[in-house]
C-alpha cells in the first residue's frame, strides 16, 4: 500500500475529529452565553396558579429581569452557596411583582406583589390593606366570577393604589375571612412582605412559615422583577398537542408589559 493510501484515511479521521471538536465548542459557547443571560439579564417563568389574578393568569409565560435588584446566589441555577447577600443591590419598590425563592423551601419559586418594605407595619382589616396605619386607596370596579378552589363564585373587583401611586386590580371574595383581618405584621430589616392580587386564593406573607405559608421574605431570596407577559395559553394547552398552541392561545395577552 502506498503512503498516499495510508495518509488519506488518517486525514479524514483528523478532519472528522476537528469538526466534532468545533461542534462541541460551539455548543459549549452557546450554553455559556445562555447561562450568562439567564443569570445576569432575563429568565422565563410560567405562572402555575391563580394567586396573582387578574394581573397574571395561570398559563401566562412571563419574562423576569434578573438585574433589577442585583444578584444573589439564587440568581444562579441550583443556588450554589458561592456568596451571601446581594451584589449590586437595588431596593425594590412597593407594588413590584417579584419572583422569589420560598424561604422555607428555596427549591420553589413564588411570584407575588411587594406590599411591605423593611420596617413597615402591615395589617389587613376587612379586606383593606393598611401600611404604617394608613389604608391604601381602594376603588370598586364592579364584580366578576372567578374559580375559587374548584368552584365558581362572585368576587369584588377593586383597584388599589399604593402610597407611591402604583395602581393595580385585585379580587376579593369575602372580607370577613381571617386572612382579610390580620394582626399587625412588622417587617424586619432586610425582609419584605408579599401578597397575591387574588386575595382569597393566595398563600403569601399573611401566613407564617410554620403554618406552611410564606412569611417574611429575605432580600437574598429575590430573583427578579416580572416585566412582560410574553405569551399566554389557557389551561388546556399542551406542549405535546401542537394544535392547542393556536386553539388555546390568549393573543390579547401576548407581549403585555406589566408596567
């Protein structure tokens, strides 16, 4: 066999190896860029429950800005204990809709509206939220029918306005319920108090951690600010049923900015 015959297969194998290495490097670079974007800039989340209705509906696909409040270990997938606290911290504003790690189980992500800042006194009396002993603005907007734990019921539609003029719509079914008539919560330094907009169907800071609630949320647990509803589907939509992507879509909610 000539030397040229021996060289040809070797050269082919070398080219194939080089191509595989280049493909692997391309995939690695793409994964690193995606990880960097996820950690520093944006992360998608799907809304799994009705606790933030009507602002967010079950099946909304939202984008959260990771940089809004700086970065903590929870900004990184799997929350590795690389450091404590927050880097480049920016304090959130009252009324922000925020994704955070559940304090009693940091494997779980929750999304609620920020109501109480560190040092605030928060109380709910007959459905009205008091911040530092002053009621926030409430304006009735009529009634609607909502699904409350598997049965349909009437709910009052109320526009609330925070002291900083942040305004949004909430649902309220029964202002006589215990969760709508609470003791005073004094928010500790370095912690925040959250509530869902669907007041009678939200497990939030009104419920202490020892009762499987949320309790106060440490600043380190904040993951990011909900910025936009990118896409939205009804409950019947499924990744494995392509026709539902169109039939069960909610195009009126596509590309809807939350602020």
